C-alpha cells in the first residue's frame, strides 16, 4: 500500500463522501481512520462561522479606526501648517545653537542638529497621535480652542479652524446660530481669528467636529506641543480637563488632562464618568478632576471624579444643544450610503415620524444627533425610561418638527450660545 | 476571496487586480471590501491555533492592520490577497505561540481545553479534543488542514497558498490526519462522527 495510492484514495473519499469501492480492506481501514478527524474539522466549520460572525463587527470597527487614524496621520492637513510653525521655532532655536557650535567643531554641530531633528519630530508625532486619538470618527467630543481661521457661511454652515490643546481641528457650526458675547447676541458668522471657544459635537470621518454646543471662552491658555499618554496612574492624580471624548459605541472615554505641573496627558477613562462630565451643566472642559481606578462591568478603568471648576471655560455653562450641522460621514456611512440622505439639521415639518432604529446618544441631552447604521439623525428618545445621557443606547424616533427660539442672554450668567432646539425639551410632545 | 481568485483569470482576475491596486493605494473602500471578504477566512485560519475567541479576533484584526500598513509592499501580480493575508496570519500566530511558549505552553493548552465563557454564551462548541489534537501537529500540518477543511480550499488552491506541489499537499494532509487520529485515539471521537 503506497503513500501515493492512499493520497489518491483519500482525495476521492473526501470528494465523494464515501470510501471508493476499489479500496482494499487494509486501505479501507486506514482511510476510515483518516476520515474521522477530517469529518470532525468539517463539522466544526459551522461553529467557526458563528464565531467569525459574532466577532466581525468588533473587529471591523477596530480596523476602521485603524484605517481612519492612519489616513489622518498621512493627510497633509491644515494643522500641519501650525505644527510647521512649531518646527520653525525649534529650527530657529537650534539654528542659533548651530551658529555658536560652529566655533566648537563640526562634531558638536552634528550632534545638536540630530537632537533638533529628533525633538521637532518627536513633538510633531506626539501632537498628531493625540489628535488622531481624540478625534476618532463617530465619537462625541468637547474641547476648547482658539479660532485660527473662520470661513464664510456656506450652505448653512460656518466652518472655523480651532487651535486646540491636541492640535488643530475644523469645526462646523450652524450658520443660523448666535453666541452671547457679554449680553450681545453675536452671529456665529462673526467669529474671527483669536476668539476662544468651547465646542462639543460629533466627530466626522475626516475628524472635523459638527458642533451642537458652543460657547465663547477665554482666548488664552491653549498650549501647543507635547501631549503624553498616561500609562500608569499615579496616586492622587489631579488635574484640569482640557478635552473629553466618548467613543461612538459609548463604550469608552478619553480625556486630555493637565496636571498641576502643567504637563498634559491623554488618559483613557470610563465611559460612565466621561458621560457624567459631558452631562453636567457647566462645560466639561475646565473641570478639576481626580483620577481613580474603578471597577466596571468591562473591567477596571480610570474614573474621573469632579472636584470643581477651574477656569473660565468651565464657569460658563454650555447651553442646551442646538441643531448641529450634519457630521461629515463616518467610514461606515461612506461605504453604505443609506437613506435618508443626510441633509441639513431637522427642518420644520409636520408630525414626528416613528423610525425603528438603535444607536448611541452622543449628545448630553435626549434630542440630538445619534449615529446609527443610517446617517446621523436628529432624534428624540421615545421610551420614557431610556436614560438620555451620553453613551447610552436608546430607542429612537425621528423628530421632524423643530421650532427655534433664541435664548435670551441671562444678565447674571454669561450664557453663551445660540438658538435653542425646542425639540430638545419636549421631543415626545409633538 | 473565492477559490477562483486564487488562480484568477478572465473578468474575476481583472476585478481582483483592480481591487488589489486600490488596496495598494490604501483606498478605504477597497480595504472595507477586503475585510468583509476575508475576515471569516483569516479568523477561521487562526482560531484553531489559539486558545480562545478573543485571542483569535485580536490576531485576525492585527492581520488586517499589518496588511494595511504594508499595502505599498504588496505585489498583487504574484500573490492573491487571501494568500497574502494568510501568510501574515501564519507569521503572527507563530510569533504569538513563541510568546506563549516563553510563558508556559502547557498552561495555554489547559486553558484551551476549558470552554471559555464567551463560547458558552453563544452556544458554540469547537470540539476541544480537536483543538488539542491540532496543537500537536507541525505548523505546516496545521496549515494544510485549516486550508483544506476549515476554509474548504481545493488541493490546487492549498498548494498555491502554501507554495507547494499538489502531491506535497496531499502527502502533508494524509500525515496530518494520521497524526490527529493518533492524538484522538482512546477517545470515542471517531465513533461519534462516523455515520
């Protein structure tokens, strides 16, 4: 009985599902032994399919995040211009060093040049990495920044570029909105370079933010440069929140925190505490927090414990949400252009329409943009016992009737922003 | 990727090449298509070599991340995308098992044979004795069985993916099944599966 003969018989048996009739008794016995494990492996494929099917959404989301972060890092974004400014500063500094070092010899020059290159690249890399981590497509983020450029209203949207703590970011604002500037209603379109803002909204596929909360804030105190990852949580770590984000699936949070020594760290935090921070009346940005390890359903995580408010950004309550410009589509949405096509935020219409769907509420109030397999849609929470906080899933319905009234500026508290989305208060009343 | 894409010709070859070109250019849509087409195969390929679903999902995800990061180095004229992904998966699993070996391989085997909570939760039984028997095989033996029986590849496709002759694949397959049979001897497994 040769090996080749058995190989051929085995192939035939696998193809036919039975041992060929011309096999001898000895061959038949050997083939039966070989077919047992083969059948077992075949039988296991359905179980493997179930496992692959069950794990695919998570793996796909992870891969999409990876591709998005790669593309953001590779994209020659406008913010690189400002980062280039940082490089130029370093180049100038090291240029001076370079000039003086000429006297000391070429070897010293080489070393200093290498250090300059290393440092400038290191700073740039860190900023880009922080930006990619904070601005994860589909997530909901609140951040503070200074306007570095403002565009003219176009198609109902004003786009401004902000210098935030982690880098530059483009923010789309509803062109119909106003901000309260010391009691004076100021159109969003009047925002100019140098204005300080706190904005909150959903991150689009290109890492821009479609703001649905907006307030004027201090136009200073924004640092540029090195942001580190906090890998080990020190005891009694305290600091001030500079940016906070909650992931699109509501499962995780991220905060950029400045410690008392002025160092800034990106820290993964529990979704629950990030949501609590985003839900508070005052802005999350500027809150003083203590970080503690906390056990959650998903394991232990870093919990943010609010200790108070630290700066001007925090002392000004963020206003209720306003209709946000449509978030620029996420990679998933780009692949699956579903109906309805995302257009402008909810427009006046007749009665609410019940739309079956599920998603995660990224906004801190029940009515706002909710990312679902469909394009982001302004929604109301139909089920009364559904908590309307950030990061919680809910049963949704589309609110198609929206009336807008302007928020009168409060004489006591400088309540910046915009126009109130009536549906935010009573989404089920229509 | 279907079997025809392993040795592509005609319209499917043109489509496969077009997709590969877009993948090399790192087009997000192309990579979304590649992920959706090949995740199941990559997951299945690594699953039997690892101890649990989470581990397999992690390694399978890494396969696509590495492939994407090395897209510009992919020579789509010589290798089908699936073969490329399987090659990355094989290397990742090899490195992973080396790391496990440094921590204690026996411990990992014990963990493997104990059904994990997620497995129970979705009512999946992967025949732990088969998993253990697979781990006794050589890497090539595991690969040939994974391709032939878990991914349902033909001998010709398996030979192409493993860069071996068809005769070598048949020989390897027989030896692998014989080794598994020896591992399983003593259990009533073969009787259970026999008609």
